[in-house]
C-alpha cells in the first residue's frame, strides 16, 4: 500500500469515527513512522494551523510523545505517560500518546503499558511505532490495529549518513531496516561484500560455496542479521534475473552481474524460492547453518 493511500486510510478512519484505542505503525524507517503518527494526531485533534504549530514544537497539551536515545524505555517513563494520559483533554476531544521505537520497552515497562492498553481512559488513543515488531508481546499485537508504512526515500537516506552512495542505494531499493543497518555500523559493508561473493559462487555452483557461506554467517550476531543476509541475497539474485532477461529496472547493487552459460532464468527463480524457504525456516528457529545448507542444496533441484 503506497503512503498516499495510508494518509487516505487514516483520514477515513477519523471521518467515519472508527478510531480504535491502539494503533501500531510498522515500518523500516522511524523518521517516516514519526511523520505519519504526527499527521494522524494532527487530524484527530483537528487540522488547524494552531494544532500544527503546537505539535511541531512539541507543546500540544493533549499529545504525549515518548522517545529516548537510550537503549531501553523503562517502567518509570511509562508511569509518567500513564499519569499524563489519565488527565482529561485540555484543548481537544481526544488525548493521543505516541511511543517511538516501542520495541525498546523493558519487560516491566511493556507489562505496565499492557495494563493501560487493556483499560484505557475514554477518548485516549495510543500510536505505537516499531521497526522490529517481533520483539513486542503478542498480547499487545492483539490489542493493536496494525498499519504498515514503508519508509520514504528521503527519510531513509537522511538516516544513512555513514554509508557510501552505493550502500545507500542497496538499503533504499531493497527497503531494508534503516535502524538495524545503523546499529550494524561497519559490519553492514563487510556483510554486503560477503553476500555478493557468496551469491556469485552459489550461482556458478562453485565447490567452495559452503565455505563462503560459513564466512558470511560468522558475521551475523543474531537472527535479524541472518534475515538481512536473505534480503540481500534475494535482492542480488533478483537483479541477476532481471539482467539475464534483459530488464534494467531493478538495480540495488553496483557493478557487473555474473554471466555464463550456467545462468538461466529457471535456475535463478529456483534459487529465489529457496531463499524464501530459508526465511520461513529461520522463523521456526531452525539452526541457521542447516537452513543455509538446505537452501544451497535445494537450489540444485
């Protein structure tokens, strides 16, 4: 769903008076999620110049925006939020609170907000922003209306100042999780190079491809990194496929694509299917080495 349609959807929710107590905005770029959460809050309050100025300055009395530069959001911070939200609206019909990077909540903070979500005051709306929804309690997911918002190009690029232009292009075209990439720092460059090297060997059925696979996985700290490897692999193989059939509309990676008589669309399509299967098995917590070995072997047919 394009972001212009997302705006229409949010406005329609307000117009039809179908507001829920809790929304979860999911995406890959926190700057974009923040922008759309404030757009939603503005239109809930009433799209006036005064409300717009108050929100932009962080001074709207009926909006509580919780963000932190720390690694976690603690129970005390949620306690302050709950205290504010238990007060009656001052200027608007509703009170709105936004929690940026909701996945940062400690278990204690998450349990505290869960109680509040279960019995919220009237006319109170929560907007939870997350770029890693898998770290959030299922009970909170079940109480939320989920809205997926793709990161906008400029927001994504603005958040990737440390990357080279070619690396920014990879992140942008593949819509990778910007926060995760920034957390990886130099490891992203190293991992991308290893993925390209592995993909080239895999495409050509090189006998040492499993050694390359291990070197690639050794750079991964956790399952998020392993899932990133699969996103990069899928993007690279898709680009090779597009090049093979004479299309130039998909170019996340710089440089020449592999060539040869052993490269053909059916083979590349089968490899893409195996990457999808590997993603599924990773989600089932299967050992990553077994997942990737199975992916390589399965692509041979």
